[in-house]
């Protein structure tokens, strides 16, 4: 029971978890904490690797030189 409360409160799934629990209890089934955690707990996002090529400082000097001559 405490695990269900923790799952609902810490992951912001109170409403959907309540609906799921009502459906389980109406079907005469007991909730399985591990299954519900797998269903409702957030998963780690997979972020792509991003490579950024930093230009040399001399490039900025060139741009500033063009700005000054305009």
C-alpha cells in the first residue's frame, strides 16, 4: 500500500493510477506493485549525442573587423 502511495505522489500519476486500481479491484484482482511501477514510473530519456565544433577565436576577430569597417 505504501509503495502505491509513493508511486502516485512522487511521479504525479494519482488520477491514472486511481483509475487503474479501480479497474483492478472491480475485476477482483489485487494490484501488483512491481507491474504498476513498470507501467507508471517515468523512464530515463534517451538523449542523442551532439557534437559541437567550436570555431577558433580568430574567426570572431575576422567578423569584428568586418563590422568595424562598415
